[in-house]
C-alpha cells in the first residue's frame, strides 16, 4: 500500500487500525481509476506552524503525533495556495485538448463531449482551467484561495459576488 511518492500508505501517528489489519491492507492494491490517489489528496488540508515555516497536513494528521507534513512553506499564503489545489491534483482530468485542429480550432473535450475549441494548442491553459474547475467544486479550496489573496481580495470578491447576485435577481426575480 505504498504511495506514489514512496512514503508508504500507513500514517505515522496513532490509528484505530490494528497492526494485523495494517498488514492485511499492505497486501492490497489500490483500486483502478485513481480512487486511491483521489482519496489521498482529497483533504481537508490543515496548515500548522512547524520548524521551518508552515506545514501542510491532511485532516487528522498532527505534527505532535509524529505525522510529517506533505509540504513546508516559508509563507502561509503559499501553504494556502497548495491547500487549495491539492484536492484537485489527485483527480482525473476534467478537460482534454485534442491535438488535431478542426476548422473551429483545437477541440476541448469534457469527458466524451466537445466543450469548445481553442484557436491555439495550449496545454498549459487547459491545465489552468482544470485547476479552476477543481477549485470551483470545493468551497474549502475557494476559501483557502481567498484567504491567501488577503483581506482586500476578499473584499473585492464580495463586491463582485454582490454585483452578480443583483444582476441575477434583476434577471430571474427574487427566486433566482
């Protein structure tokens, strides 16, 4: 049950799992389709003060119990950014960029359906859109991203949200 990064699957700290049950788990393979990786990165992620900076820990992990951080960052803001994007990093891609340019551009697929076309072949843009899509699916990740941006970013975001709310209300009435 070893992780892809070689750390080993069992947490370092205390667990309700007995040593015998952990040995049984060590003989299992992770399920196909990436469920293990998705579960490993799903979070929630916590930031704790550690020697050297701000440690990033999974929920339930604690440096006082001997758990090692997934990462240590000099700045809390950087730790927050990684806490925001980690849950999406273990997931299957949402978008794929087709290599053959059609008349409308390079096909951008979501699952088996074409979601749009890009005039240029730009895999980094698609990777950024993946991250944005994963962030949009996680209120906790969005909150970490906003906190990393600071109080002014939160205030400006609140203004945009209010404008969006007012616009929706004028279009759809009080129920929209």
